[in-house]
């Protein structure tokens, strides 16, 4: 959809993206936010990005085959450094340096694949991301609308 907020703050150091059914993504990311807060209260430490993504994958796996439509990236920063995970409605969970999800992802991957190098500066990486979003939103009929690149997320070593 062109009016849905596609990046959801799970907590101050974790973000989730939305692709698929807006209701499914929004609901499960809100549930994840609550579970992350419970973890923090019980353990007196922040949940890791890996653990948060695993928690989400485990929760949605229980509903596999029941019509959920969700593909999300969980990204953030913890004591091990930056983390990026892909979780879908089947409970699949992958870790990588780059992901693109949603109907425009094939267009975004075309831009990313042609411009990504492991040694990109923060500015170059941000510009590459913006170009990928631009091409995805302009070439895919189901993407677009107002694109607000509000989250200037810096994962510095």
C-alpha cells in the first residue's frame, strides 16, 4: 500500500519493516515489541537482534499454513554489533548483510546488486539504499506513494 508506515519501531534499538499483509505485519511486530519488553524486564538486559528475530520466527511458525502474509526485516544494534534478519510468515529466518522484501524487491535488488561493495562508506550505503527504494517505488505498481527516509540508521564499527 502507498499509505502504510513501512518501518515500525519495535523499541529504541530495533526496527521492523513491513511487506505482505499490513494487519499481519503490524500485529506481529507489536506482539514482538511486547515480548522484547518482557524479556528486558525479566533478564535486566536488552534482547539481542538475533533473539528478537528468532522469537518472531517461532511465534509465526505456530500459524504456518493458516494464511498469514508477512515478510519482515528485523534490524538493530546490540552488544555484538549490527544485526539484520529476514523473517516470513512461514517462520523462516535468515541472517545476511542485505535484504529487500516486498513486491518491489526485485527492482531494488537490481540496484543493490549493481552498486553494493562490502567497503561502502555510510554515505554511499545510504545513497545506494535511497536509489534502490526510488527504483522499487517507481517500477512496481504496488509500491510507492510518499517515501520518507526518516531513519538514518548508522551501524558504525
